[in-house]
C-alpha cells in the first residue's frame, strides 16, 4: 500500500526533511527522491549533514520535521486513515532490517570469523536455519571475491577485505536499499578500487543504493543521480556527469575543486 503522494518508483522520498540537535538545525528542509534501482550519490563537505540524513532514513535518528518515506511508507510512522501513529521499537527494528548500512569503519564483530559475521543477523534476527545461512554466506563471500577468507577473523584481513565482508554482511539480510557512508574513506588508496568494484557489481544487479563518497570517478561512472549538500540544504542536483562537469553554484564549484 502506498500513500497517495508517493510514486511507485520512489524508494526514498524526502520532503522538507528537517533535523535538529538541540538548538542546532543540521538538516534544513531536504527535498529529494531516490528511485528504485538507482545509484544515488550524496556529496558535500564535512558537517553538511550527509550522515545524519542517512541515519534518518533507517531511523537511527528521528526527523524533526517534514516527511521521509522509504518504499512508500513513512519512516517511523504508521498511517491509519488520516492519522499517524508512531511505530514501536520492535516495528522500527523490523523495518530497519530491510535497509543495509555500510560505514566508513567496517564495524565487524572482531571475535567472529568473516563467515560468522555474515550469518549472525540472518540466524539471530531473521531466524534462518544455520546451514542455510552458512550456505548463503559462502555465496556472498564469493560475490565479494573472498571465498578463501571464510574462516579469517577481521584482524587477519586488510581494510578492503573487511569492508567487503561488511558489504556481504549487509546483503545477507536481503535489503531493498543499501546505504553507504563513506565506505572507502578509511582505506589505503590501493584498496579503494576493490571495494568500489563490489559496489559497481551491486549497482549492475539493480540494487538501490545511496552512496556518500568523495570518489568522483565512481560517482561519474556508476551514479544515476548526484546531490550536492552543504550546511543542511541541497545546493544542486542532477546527473553526476552534468553536475561534475558543469556545476552551477559557487559552493559546488569550490567543493569539487578540492575533491576532483
Ligand atoms: N548526535 C548529534 N548530536 C549533536 N550534533 C550532531 C549529532 N550528530 C551530528 N551532529 C552535528 O550535525 C552536523 C552534521 O553532521 P553529519 O551529518 O555527521 O555531517 P557529514 O556526514 O556531512 O559530515 C555536524 O555539525 C555535527 O556535529
Ligand atoms: Mg558523515
């Protein structure tokens, strides 16, 4: 069931989304739409609100105003007729399972092998059988090019390998949307490519992805849409190739001149 204002093809829709921490307004009315199957690149200087926006999408933060919906449903609320009811914690948790998140610091469980990191949530949260979960985890490890690392602990893996395990772990929950928050920013330069390759593969398979990144080559080649954010507002947006080649606003130009 979708709301009347939401088009079927929108995976994420933000309308005037605001977020304050105390007196500080960090998101000042974000309007954007991420279509299903799209790679949506979010760029902007540090502190502009990119991570906060991602955290609102999977309800790690509660919006202070505006409307935010994922796959046609308002984040954090259930609509019954004209009225909105705030979701309970377990309902929020259930919805969050459908959204995969990959962070700058891989956040793997250090005491678990790569395989165990991947099977943990499907078994504990989705109550999948262990044998099935392990079989799928192996397939996911193969997909991220790490078939031979199933028994390795995070400390035995490079940063690029750890991040690929983190991506496999997120995929194990069969998400309909993947959020990447600067997934390559903590990596040595020579390890960035292997992670971007995995993300490119996901994009080719049709995964809907929001990617916060400074990797403009990736944005240009893989991105379907790009938004430049600064100080809690969307400054400009468009096709990545157009925005990157021909930015319209001074703030965008200044930012791109530093990262390109
Ligand atoms: N939990 C929080 N409490 C207070 N301020 C926060 C919190 N989270 C983020 N902020 C502030 O919000 C602003 C935007 O942060 P963030 O979304 O992390 O930006 P970005 O990811 O673009 O670097 C920053 O000024 C940051 O200090
Ligand atoms: Mg951030």
